C-alpha cells in the first residue's frame, strides 16, 4: 500500500481549477508525503502532460484525482436561476459533460500511476478492476458511512473521509437539496463512525491545517491526513492571486451551490449571500457561471468569484510545500507526545 511507503502520513488534496500543479504535487511527494494532481476540468491529454511533468520532478509516488460524472439535470430545474443571474451578470451556455471520464480512465490505465482517487461518486466494479490490473490503488472520497460501504463493495482500497469543514466541493455521491435539512457530518464525527464500521485505511480531510490537527486525525484512527487549503499559499501552488489574498482574511466560510450547482465550501462573499437557494445542477451551472467568474477575476472583484477554502483558511502559511510538510510532521509528532504525557498515566 502506498500509505505504508510514505515517510510522513501527509497527503496533499487535489485542487482542480488552478491550485494543483505538478510542482506542488512533486514537492509534497519529495518531502515524504503523497502529492496529488487534480484532473478535474482538464482533458485527458492535458492530465497526461501533467503526469509526465510530475515524473520529471520526482520518482516518489503521487496520485491523480478524477471527478465521477453525474447525470444531466432537466433544464427546468435551473432555467429560473440562470434567468435571475443574467439580469446582473454575463451568463454562459449551461452544458452537461462527463469531464472526459472515459478518456481519462483509459489514459490512467496506460499511465499506471500509483493512486487514482475519485470524488463525486465511485467508479464501477469493472472500472476499479481495470485500475487495479494496471497497478493503481483506488481511493474514493466519502462523506457518510453509506457511501463508504458502497465504495468498499465496488473495490476501493482506501477511503478519504471528507468532513463538512473541508474547502471546495463536497465529495458526496449525490448532491440533493432535500438532504440539506440534516447537517453534513463533521470530520471528527465521520472518522469515528467510519472506524467503527469499515475495515479499510481512512485518510482524513477537512480543515486540518496544523501538526496538532494531523495528530488528532491519526489519534481518531486515520491512516493519514489530507490537507488542501493549508497548501494554497505555497509558492508551488497555482492559486489565483485573489484567493491567495482572500484566505488570509478572517472571513467565515459557507456551503453554497451558487457558483457550480454542486455544494462546496467557500469564503462568504456577496454572490453566495445573494443566492442561498441556488439549485443542484452540476456541471451545468458551473459552465453557465464561467463568464461571470472570469469577468470578476479580471476586475479583481472577490465578490463574484468562487473562493473555495476550508474552515481553517487563516492558518495557511506562505511556506514552500516541502517545508510545510516537514513542519506539519514535526508538530504532529510533538502533539502526539504531548497528548500521551497528559492524563493517561492514571489509567
Ligand atoms: C481550492 C480547492 C479545490 C479543490 N478541488 C478538489 C478536486 O479537484 N478534487 C477533490 O477530490 N477535492 C477537491 N477539493 C477538496 C479537497 O480534496 C479536500 O477535501 C479539502 O481540501 C480538505 O479540506 P481543507 O481544504 O480544509 O484542507 C478542493 C478543495 C479546495 C480548497
């Protein structure tokens, strides 16, 4: 298992849309953690180029992340929302695609990367078997025990437990507004439930930003911690300047469908507040809001851009990715020692 080969149990979260770069993935892998490339929004050919570039930077293992495709949403479900947006913003064509799923799977089977992870759903039994034959482990992001059971039945090797605190899109297999009446599980709750119910290694994700946070995840039974927002200010990350600056400010985060039609956590801004009831229609709304987000980005207007970030975003440091991995490891070790020395003697 790749997790057993790591010098430190720190995994870089894949971050599509800019932040993930070969340099960032390679720096984390070189420092003894597990780097990740994000294939979301890229073509299979562009993803292959990034894999090749990462391989020139490190011989250590790294992973590649895919978005599982959903089904198209009926136009009637989102036409009203887009009509409302078009009164104030440039709105593009809503369209459906599979994010090049089949071509990316074929490409990955050929590339034989060590880990393929998947969010927004689980590959089929046959797809996981193909990746296994090619020598790849398959990791699946889950947000509930029910999703974890489905992923294990399909053949997943490792689960990524994504708590509600996490930045970016929720990896839930289904994104249904009717489920919003119950709160999504926080990482600590999800981790304990998974440890009690399943028997595969778990990687913990969601607002982990410090060594003590890594230590807490390991203490709760995770095999490793996966961090995204904590790496956004690293020089190797391709984070847009607007997001790089915004996460230093003490702005609360919120879950929203306003930008993409899929629930995601981002920094609170005008656009999120103005559209609290945006419908679930991914990727249709993602494509339709592309022009308005691009225009806002060009103007430096942080009020109409998706600023994906987890709840501990102010802790993200401007450090090289390698130094960040080393610091997290040392601080996690110290935190575990400190926890042990506390009150357990009496037991
Ligand atoms: C900017 C950004 C982009 C993200 N893109 C992806 C992605 O492409 N694929 C994925 O599986 N998760 C993605 N995520 C979610 C992460 O995998 C992970 O769950 C999250 O970063 C953990 O929470 P944290 O950001 O508080 O560390 C993204 C997160 C952020 C912040």
